[in-house]
């Protein structure tokens, strides 16, 4: 393979890689776990699983969590 062919192949693979990365974003879904918990899929590599009372307690804290995020905006990172 010539150097030009290698460069073209590299560019093709980079473009293909970007397409594959874009496809890996899955929609979130909710399921009942084997042990009866509520599992939220699609937020990260693993599901977030809590029992019903834990989710309800967390949901009661929504305003506190949002305020905390706003107060600590400079310290927090985002996942790209």
C-alpha cells in the first residue's frame, strides 16, 4: 500500500469510528430487576437500580439536587 492509500484508509476508518460512536447512544428505559428493584438503563455503562422507596426518596430531593448542581457548576464535569 502506498502512503496515500494508507492516509485514505485512515480517514475512512476515522469516519466509520465516528458513525459507530454516534450509534452507541441508547435511549433510556426502565425495567423491574430480578430482585424487584427499579432499574434505569441508558445513563451509563451499567443500569442504576434502586428499590421503590429509594427512588421515591430521591425524587423528593429533585429540587435540592438541581440547586446543588447549579451551586457547584464550576466543579462538576459533563460526560461527552
